[in-house]
């Protein structure tokens, strides 16, 4: 079945760039997403990328997609303490539901 | 406008009891999803409703779990004879589904934290 994997934890200093990585297995994925979950809150869609793209930039966020290797990354430029949260990558599989990774906890140190 | 709402926000129940969790999707969203987030784990898909089509129940972990969606809007997730392993945050999401809203962006509610003692 489908499986989406992420590293569990990332720690960066304020002002540095953060790169969160994700691998997925379903080659039929059409869209891939990054969600952010702050403590006690629901999931907030940050950005998405269509599978025929290899890069998408949205302000401080850059998404890179290597479809051959089924590798997705999220780069956050000039990381701020408010970026501390859990970041989930997800792929849209046939049937429209999302398959999520386990989440990467990003800690930003001042 | 109003987002996805869920109730209750927290529920503590004794093992063996039945519980009902409610989700109010965004008005006009034809698709509704239930996910479960267990401690230290990612989100696990449970069930998906799209319009008047038969729901996709492929993610339900056992026959103790069921869900219905009345009038194409509000949904209730029912867990019968709860077990301790059912303790998790249950998240509901809605989207415009196939009618539009590329790329089927799912809007999530705040979740219901279920604790089975």
C-alpha cells in the first residue's frame, strides 16, 4: 500500500533555512501537499504542488518535487519562531483521500 | 466564513461505552473526510463521503466504527464498545470535492480528542 515517510524532528536557529523532507510511494499521486499543525490546532494547508511540476515557490516557502525518486521537500527561508510546529506532507491518492506522513516537528531556536 | 467545526472538543469515556463525534463541514462542501491522529503517529484515513455516493469506508479499523452523513452536510462518527487503543484525536475535513476547488483542498476542523479509560 501507499506509505509516506518523514523524519521526526528538525531543529534550526531563527533566521536559518529549514528543509523538511518527505518520500512517498504512490506513483499515481496527482497532488502533494504540505500541512502545518500548531499545538492544539487543526491542520492548515501551507502549499501544494501538482505532480507535473518540479518546483513551486510561495513567499518564504519553496517546494521541490523529484518525481523519479518520489521525494518531496519543503524549504522555509528565514525561519521564525512562529514557524515552530509539526509539518505533514501528504499525497492525494485515487479516491481523493490524503495519505499523510508521520509529521516532522520543527523547533526554531531564538 | 465559518470553517469546519467539530464537537465535542474533548471526550473522556470508559472502556466499553459507545461514543458519537460530530462534524459540521463548510457550507457547500460536497466531500467530507474523517481521519484519526494517534499519539506520536501521523494521520490515518478512516472514511470519505462524496455527495450522494456510497462512502469509502476502506480506512475504518474495525466494525465497531461507523459513520453517517445526513442531508449531505453534518456527519457523525460512532465508535461502539470503545477500547483504549481508540484513544486519539479524530479530525474531520471537508472539500469542494469533484465539483471544483482544484486541487481538492481539504479544510480541517480542530478535532475531537477522545480518551478511553
